[in-house]
């Protein structure tokens, strides 16, 4: 795992954790927009992007590596932790393990209850089929249209997805769909906003409501007009504005 930094040391530290099948690029544009006011740190998860040669193992292992980095380099504390999809799940795991690790948490579209049928469905054969499907540019463009991502990022999404090995994808999907929230999440002292796109599925909206119910004092919100990660991937300006508005509230 590598960590990429934007903004001067001494500014409030914000960590942005990208989603599965993406890379640091997912948040690179938003990070540059916020770097004058915040020190932005973007981990490149194992198995992704430049770290594609290191096998991804699980949500919990990625969380432990990020906690270690925070302890060794940031004095054990952040101003804000944020994540999208898989990144949101990892952020929730971090908050559960270390309830006082951040003052704010911005959690976008993360699954937080086991989906046993989906976990069983993610066989090696299914993963191989999914990898082949992502070679079809029309399918990626269809996903862009459905999620509200601009068409000009379709090639970058394809590049990111293709970089993840079959073994990493297998571990990622199996652990992502088997994930349960840690009990310690109820003890977090962070001010938490749980958010998703207004065009996301009913199932994802239910996950957001459930996550908020498990975090005392948390709030929910939506990215209007967006599908899954439609704002974090497709509109970095709107994402940065929403996140900064929350952090400054």
C-alpha cells in the first residue's frame, strides 16, 4: 500500500479511500481542489493501480495497514476520514477498531451487512467472466451512463479494473459481500455523514440507512442526480464542495 499526499504539512489531515477496482485517481482530482485548506492523503489499496502486484486480502487487512500508517506518520489521529464504496467499508472498519481516530467521517455508498448469496456467487469462474466483460467498452460506457459518470473517464475506469488480478478480485468481492460492521463503530466520537447517490438502488439506500442507525448521532444525505459513486468519480468539484461543507459545519 502506498500513500499519496496533497497539500502542506500542518494543515488538517483528510484521508480519502478509493473504491474497489479503482485507484488513487478516483480522488486525485478532488484532492487537488482541497489541498490549499487541507492535507489530503490518498492510499492506493493493495491489488489496485500501482500496487496491483500486491494481492488484496480483505477489508480488515487494508484497515489495519491504514491504521498503522496513521499511527506511525500522523500521531494516531486524522481530522476527517472519507471513503467511497469499498473505501467507505474500510473507513467504517477503521472507526470500529479506533473510535477516536478522526473528528469527522464521510461515508459514501458502502455495504455494511453480509450479502451471503452475492458472496457465494463470487466464484473463480464468475470473477473470470466479469474480467472478460470489462474488456467490452460498451459495457463500461453503459455503467458510466447508469452511474452518472462522464464518458471521458470510461477508458480510465477500464484501465483501473483491468489492473486488478483475478486473485485480488476474488478476495475483494468475497470479503466485501461478507462484511459485518464492527461493534466498536457505535463508540466512535466522530461526527459522521453517511451518503449515497439519489439514483442508487433501493438496496444501497437501505445500507445507508442501516449504517446510520448503527452510528449514534450520524446524519444521512444524498448526491443529487448520481448513481453509485457518481459524484466522487464523475464530479470531483461537487464532491469536494459537499465534503468541505460537511467538514466546516
